[in-house]
RNA sequence: GCUGAAGUGGUGGAAUUGGUAGACACGCUGGACUUAAAAUCCAGUGAGCAGUAAUGCUCGUAUGGGUUCAAGUCCCAUCUUCAGUACCA
C-alpha cells in the first residue's frame, strides 16, 4: 500500500470531527493543562504558512500532554470585531458581520486542513452578542469600581460612596484624577446628584474624560499616531488636528505597580517583560509646585493640609509599627458607633486612633508634644487613652478592654463647625522631576502649549504670539512633534514663576517639546543638567546656571548622575547626587513645596472608538451623565445602520442608527423618535476598541456556552489559568498588558481565581518569505541626443530584456551584456547604442514559478503579467536563474506561500513537520518550499517501515538490543525536546531513528507501535493510520506516551576521542569499567599515541572517564 | 540614543554541566534504474595543502584579546544584523 496523504488526512480529520476526539471535559480525575494560541483576527486574505507556526507548536504540545495523561483544554476562536471588515463595509455596503462570517469560514477550512486538535465546541467570537454580552458586563463592573490603595485592590463604588458620606474625601486613599476637589461628608451629602456623579467619575475604573486625540474632520474619526504622516491622514491625506474629545478611558494606571510586580511571577520571555516594564515606565522623583508671580488675590490665612501632609498621612497609615499594627488589628473590626480610624488629624495634630462617634482618642504615649495635645484634645471635648508600646505588645486584649471601657462612658461631641469656603487660589504650576537635586539649576519653566494655565497667565503683550504658537502646535500630531527633535520652538508667556527656594523670578515659556499627556504637562527646566532644556536655553538665550562642581557645560548639558557633586545650590552644595536627591525631597516636604513621588509613564487607555464594528457600550445618557444599563438587560446588540461612515455632523457611525435610544421603563432599545419621552434616553454612540473582547476571552473558553455567567466558578476554579500561551511578540504592550490589567481587576472583584492569566508564554518567531528576483533592463536615451520623436522610436524597438542572475557581476557588466544582445539581435544598431543607457532593475517574480534550484519557469513568468509577454530572456546554459532574498512574507513581494497548496501537494503532516523543522520556534526564519522534500521523504520512509512492498508486515518477534536502543534514545530525546519547546531537533531525531531502523530492516511491533505514538503529536494523521493498521480500534491521541527505560541505553564501551594539546587525533574504543589510571595506561601504550608523541614525553594526561582523553606535551 | 536578541558550510540549522564542530535536512556533484523525465536508491560534499590511494597535515563557529589541559560554549573589548522603543521631564 502506498502512502497516500490526501486520503489518510481527510479520513482522520473526519474521524476526529465526528467523534469529538478533542472535546475537553470540565470534570476529570486527570491533571488539567490549558494550551492557548493568541486570538486570531480572521482577515480576508486567509492564512499563509507563517500563521500556523505557533498553532502547530501548541498543537504538538497539547497532543503530547494528552499522551502524558493530562486533561487538555486546547480551544480556538476569533477576535472578530475589527477595522478591515468595517473598511470593506464602507467601500461595498456589505455588512461587516457577513464579511466576517465568510472570512471565518475560510479560516476554519484552512485550520481543519492542518489537522489541529482544537476543541471546537468551545469556539468563541468576540462579535457574537452571546459573547459580548459579558464584555459589556465587565465594562459595567469596571464602572462600578474604584481603586482603594489601602487594600491595594479594586473595590465596589458603594464602599467609596459610604466613605464620602461618613468623612468626605480628604483621607480616602484612592486612585483618582489629579486635583479632585476636597469635600467633607456634609458637603458630599449636600451636593446635587449630578455633581456626585461627576465626582465619582473621577474615581471609577472606567470613566469619561476629555482626552487629546488626533482628529481627522474629513474622515470623521480619531487616528492612531502611526496613521498620520506629516500632519495628514495616511489614508486620503486629509488634515488632522489635535482635539479634545470626551471619551471613555480605562484607569489602567491604578494597576501600574501591580502590573510591574506581577511580571516577576510569570514565565514570559525576558524581552517581552522588558518592553512591558519599559512601557509602564516607573520613575522616582518629586512633585514640586511653583507659584506664578502675580499681583492679585489676597492670601488665605486658612491652615490647610498641604500636599506633603496628605501624602505623609497616607504613608503613615500604611507603615504601622508592630504595636500599632497589633492594636489596629483589634480596633479595625469595630463597627458602628465604636468604629475607629487610624492616623487621623484632629485640629493640627495627627492622632493614632480616633473614634469620632464616641469622641475618644487612643494614642501611644511618649510623644514630644504630649502636654499640648492633651490640652487641645480636652478643650475639643475628647477623651484620651494612652498606652505604651510595651503594654500593647504584651497584652493587646487587656488594652482593648480598657478602650471599650472608655467608650462606654463617653458621648459624641457636638460639632457646629461649618465647612469653610475655599479661598481663591493663586495660580500654581506643578511639575514632576526625577532630579529634584538640581532644583537650584532651574532658570526657566516650560509648559506644554495645551497646558490649561497658558491662557490664564499669558501677559497681554505676549498674547498674540502665544496664541499663534498654540494654534500651530495643535496642527501637529504628537508623533510629528516627537519625531522632529531638531527644531527647537517655543514662546515666552511673559509670566514668571517664583523659585520655591530662592524666591527668584523664573521665566515661563511654552514649547512643544513638553507633552501635555505626560506628567503634569510642565517641566522645571534645568539647562545645565538636561540636554533638551540646554538646547532650548541656548536657542532663546536664557541663562544656563551651572550647579555642578568642576563640570564644563559650555558645549552640552551634564547628564551623568554618577559621581556628580552639586554646587551653587544653597543647602545642597557639596553633596553627591544621591544625598542631594534625598535632602531636596526632605526639604520640599518640610517646606510644603512638594513631595517625593513615583510617576508612571503608563497612561490611562482610551476605550472609545468612533467605529461601527465593535462592542456597543451598555450606556445611556441622562442629563449628560452616563448611566449603566442593568446587567440583566444585556446584551445591548449592535444596531443596524445604513451607512458605516460618521454622520454628517461628525458623530460616530452609530449616530446613523434609527433605533438607538434606551427606554428606561421598558428596559429595551427603542426608536430614536421616542427620545421626546421623558423616560427614553440617547445611547452611547462610540463602540469599544479591539482589545475589549480579547482581554478576557481565555476565561470564556473554560465554560464557553454558559449563558448565566461569563464562566462558572467551578470551571474557573478547575482550569484557573492558561498553562501555555503561544503567539507573536507584536502583542507585548497591547493585548498582553490590557489582558493582564483586566485579569487583575476581575481577580480583585473575586470573579476569577488567579491574578495572572498565563503562566508561561512563548513568542513564536516570524516566518519570512524567500523572494525571487529577475533582472530587467530598462533603456534610457542620454539627454539631448535625439528629438523626442526619434527617441521614442528607438525605445519602442527595444523589447523588455531579462537577464539570468549569474551572467553579470556589476551594473557595467549588465549594461554591456544587454547592449551586445540587443545589437546581435537587431533591436539596436551600433551607432545608437552609445547614446543609450541601460539600467538594471530588480523585479519580484512569483515564487510559485521558480523551482528548488532557483530556475525560473520562463513560460509561466511570461504569462504571469502582460508586460513580460514579449520579453527577451538571456539565459545561462538554457536556464534562467533567479536571485533570492529573504523578506517579510507579503502579497506585494509575490513570496506568499499558502498552506493549502502545501497540504494538497505534500500533506498536512509534512507541513507540520517542516514548519517545526525550519528552526527554533522563537526565531525568525525564512521559508523555502524546496526544503519540504526532506520531511516528505521521511514520512514515506516511516510508512515503509510498516510494509513489505505493498503488504503490511509486522513482526511479533522480540526486538534486538540495538533496536531497543534506537527506540529509547528517541523517546528520551523527543520527550526532552518537547518539554523544552525545541521542536526542530525532535524532527531530526525522528529522521535519525527511521534511517537507523530502515537500515536494520526493523518491523517489530514492539518498536513500531511506540514509534507511531512518538510521532503522533507531530504527524497525527499518519500516526492514526499506522495505529489502526496495527489493529487498534481507538484513536492514538490519548494512549500513553512510551515510557523511557534507561537500561536500554547503558553502554559497556566508549569510543574515546584521544586529543593531543586539545586537538582530537583519533578515537579508541575502551571499556567504561576502566579506572582513570587504566585508561591512561592503555592510551599511552597504544601505538597511535606513540606515533603521535614521536618520542616526546607527555607533561600531563587528562582523563575524563566516559568523555575524553587529552595528552599535553 | 536606549533596551533586548543574534552572528557556525552554498542554504535552514545541530552540538548536554566547557570535552570528537558542522548532526539532520535542502542544494550541489557523481552513479544505479529508465527510451527519457519524474520518483526512488547508492556514494561524495567546510576551506586549503600533500598523496595514485588509504590517509595525513594546516586553518576554520563575526573581529581582537583573555581564562583553561581543552572554548562555538566562560570573561573583556570591538564590529555587524535584526527586533522593540524614544523630546518620558
């Protein structure tokens, strides 16, 4: 029987589908293993051979794990919302759902052809309402959450509201917008509902805010930075402006530190972790406030908590001493009237614990100002209880009972304090700096042109210039501004800031090298220590004070920190960088000018897209404030629209939907006409971005058809996380960061059991194409030689000439060769030949018309494109050889190879083996179809082992020692390789085994049966077929992996390499039982050794038993 | 600029804790089978030198140093390529 890959592969693919061979169960005694590929987007172009590389690797691993007795979850699905389908819809009017459906069908067919062991019963599609229902519900969950820094996790918004009710927001340790207004509990309660909503938005994990975006009015959409070229849209070349837009954002910044910390416990590639670390961009420094010098508003006399004090409070609350911690553990559980707070300010004093309802203060004794405290607290009507550290540590319960006693006999204080009006604030510029040690080097400040203070502080004299500059900047995209480092531009505002330490006046400039979105959008410029500030100062003739000891700054800024001594800096002078840094922060805090701060580069992620083909938000607007639709009414299904373009008045495409209003009473989406009704509200017009659906899909696979929850608790607890995740490195800072963020959030809310979704991740390398080139001659007339008419006539006579690769070494060779050819063949005469020029151009040829030996099928090439129909070919020995070059696989380079073609010509098993054989999984490597004959031959040889001619011939005899050795050597290597994801080497191992067994003419069942199992993860179709030919009636996919037995590999002798001065000269077969001394003796006595030494006496003999002998001398 | 990865025959790539460099495959050359081609099978194939030959010698893992009995592998410096990232204060 011949090996017929077409019939065999079809047969088994059908078998697997019909028997649901790879359906994973959520209940099993076996240990679980979850293997996942990164979510594919089903593009219209289908797969090329580069795409399935990772899928093949993960499939091999999944199949191997099944053989190893694991319950394997290996699902697949589609990230099916996205731009290409929408773009196609705009062009053709075809609904994206339809296009997507068709693309998925193509994808599925291609995937099935390769024989993957996916559990298709769990397929998910992000564009399916049954799926995005849960994406919407997670969004609602995010909206209803805030980040509590005390517990370091997300909590329900109701907790925050109750805190506001009780104590306002002065002390709450939450992640929020910068500069949230402070209020007391009374103020909170008095706020109108709308105002409360506005405040809460500043804390919610997803929130509406005004964001700077690249807006293209013509396209009616926001563009990403890389979609803009020179201030114009990449598509269409329309103008793009910076615009503020109200959009949904995700407060991923709340998770910056945890996203950083989490990297330590996951087994992901270092480069990937590095780029996430880089992206999060933690930097440690200080916030410093500069006041703007103004002749205005009177000073407030009110004593307010400074930034520094607030920060200290928060800090203190986290860093309790041991005794404090002990006591707090007891006190914190008290509820109601006996509820305690820690580190609370009473008047101007910071107290350890206070129970406000019972006006009782609990403090540790031994404070410096104890007398003043006692007097003040007594005056305010507080009871005071004091304990020593020792008392608490020795018997905390006794202390608690004493406290309880006090509480019983106390009463609440009557508060008649009214919240005071806030004074009109002076303008203040906050900056973040990583170098507070250089603060005495500040000679000016720069604001981003978009900075909100610009318009407020600009002097009338400078107004015109400043406005013009702001307008110019608005036209440039952020990327433009960043790319253009050379042009220094900026304008003086006319205003001055006060240096917080020296009190000197400092010019305030605006400049587009400062980015509005980073830090505070303002910098304190230290020209002597920062190159950009230096360049700016030089350009505008601003003084550059030198604050570094013994450093020359006449040419460039001094950026090095190490070894630098600060000078001319008041109290910082003479200190090293490290010491100055600490002292400067200390002083900033002491004088309430600033405070130490950790800043992250990571920005909150914009979550709104002005697109049609994405998840609709479950949001409607009442009085302009967003309202969540109750989860019970989800999904909010994407409405039908006539056009997929923005509306005429610039609203997103959903603005075209006639039925897109929320009936809050009927709890359903209704026609826009009903918007007149009081209880009907407009729905959100934006849709969610591509990463919404892909940020949690791995959890859905665990329980993909659940309609009650996004996955049941049981299934989540069973599968927990992805054990092996394979995909490209291009997702490093997109999908993989957002997905980690959502997972941590879901974990905080108790919705998933682990806070990292993928234990191990592997980046597969790209498969590159091997392009083929032909060399075409293009003739030009040298200038002014002929009239235009004559020139055209000459050129018209010359056909396209295409020259084989090895006929020339240089451009000159090429020109001479082509000219001679043209003259010889009468296309050109000798005279005119001097007046024309021949230029070589490299033209891509379709790789399918080139064979393994780089020979072009000339006829196929001629028919490929009409311009080559009449081309003349200069051949070498009757053959046209193409040039080769490795490039990215792409349609435009005609080097794309379709896996379907490989499957029908060589088979899926051959494709799988070859993709693995190409090289290490993680590395980029070029594809060359010719190489596939190697694995094809291997499969045929493997097949032949089981046959004698056309007849199946299996011997039941006991295998020989040698045969067993081959088998077990193979088992060992293959097992090691798969565990190490070194799939390329195990293909070689199979080849070696089959070559050796063929040589021995081995057809023993006891060898061939395990061999079939070994290859089955790699080449599952042929393995199944051989397995059934061996008389088995069930699938090979779950039989036990052959057990490795070391005793078959034990050798009695070793062929020792004998080296002289490290160079191997010959080998010597010696028993492994010999001792070092015996080996040395035998080797030295050998005649070949004596010949090598040629009378010299060895100085030293190194013997490593079982390895090598080295003779020195 | 910064960060990371990698440089081994004509090509893709092997090489365990430092221990026989180039496994396995492609390609190429020669041969067998065939009218011929394809397919299949066999042999050779890092470079150079010597020899009719068996064989022997020299050089060889980007470059230059170093450690070691022994270096593709470890250390230092340099060069090149690829990937990511960038007025990040």
